[in-house]
């Protein structure tokens, strides 16, 4: 039997999967994917994420607005709280800071992230953090806004070991995507060797960033098995053990019960 894994971050709600979402889920089951978390990036998508989470026992959702969405898309605090008041919406995000794609005065991004942190603290639900070319500001804001109270995950991690250590000191987990399998990701691979097992997560970020040997294809949850296999070999660990630990970490962070079985077939 294929050891179970989890995809702790994907965008299965995107139109990229509209034509074959059922087949994508079937391939995930066949690859041993036990649970999937769908992270919203826009407020209009929250309902679709919730509906997908409600459709399967082991699909979960998160509500938030990505930092690269325009300032006019910043959600009201009350709307965030309302979206999070659902048993299948288990996290706040994805949110964060991204200074790579946005230009000018980005105070609004910082204010948006602070609002998400406040919602996480109010609900006790962890944060899913995206950060790009904003490492110092991301850590400073998480620290100043009290993100330690709710914790979370730095998703699709591409930062330094020092950043990882500071994030873990704030109660955050570190999640690796298919990027870690890329040939040009040597520095990131060195970081991945030193993340403690108890703070490690894996993800696809599908439909983006398909791992080797699927690079160039549309990414999907089934491919998280390749991330698990690569990380286990990189770290000198047993693949089944790494799969089990990351699955346990997923359930601990998002406060989820043990599954009776993988999401319904």
C-alpha cells in the first residue's frame, strides 16, 4: 500500500482544474494523498473553496487574500471572521508580503497582513504566509502583530535558514514545494536539510511549480509524493517516516482529527 501523504497547500479551486477536477482527485488518491488544503487568494473565491472543502471529508480550506491582489481587494475584518467561522475553513490565508510583483508604497500590503494576523488571533486559526523579497518586513510584522498567538506556516519556502529559525521561534512551520527539487535550488536544499522534523510540511502549490520529474506540467496534488520522496532522500530519512511526520504536523498545526480514511472515493 502507498504510504499516505498530505498536500498542505494547493489551489484546486482555480479554473485550471475546472475541466478535470474529479480526475485530479482520483490521481491524488491513487498517489496516496490523504488530505488536501485549498488556500484562497481572492475574496470572491472563498465560497468556492468552502464548497470544495465541504464536498470531501479530507479536503480543507483557508480564507484570505494574497498580497499581490490590488489594494481595493483587501477584505474587511468582519468578512474574514465570518469566512473563518466554518469547521472546514481551518486557516487564514494565503496572506503575506510580496515586494517582487508589487511596486511603490506597499504600506497597504502590511496593513492587509496585519488584518489577517488579527483574524488569526481572534479565531485561533493559523496563518498561511506567502513572502517574497520581503523577509525582514514579514518577520517584523508577524512579531509586532502577535502572530505567535496563532502560529502558522511559511508556505512554498524559499528563504534562508536564519529566516526559518526566526519563523519557527514564532511558532511557524516550514513548508517545501516542488521548488526544492529543482536543480538550481542548491541553497534551498541545504536549508531543507536542517529544518527539524517536527516543523516540516510539504505541498504542491498546484497548479504552479510542478516538481521534478513532472516539471513543465500543470502541477496537481498527486505530485506531492515526489516532493516527499525528494526531501527524504535529501535529508537521509526514510520516505515513509517523512510522509508520516509531515502528515502528523499538518493535523497538529491545523487542529484536525485523525482521518478515518483518505478523502472519500
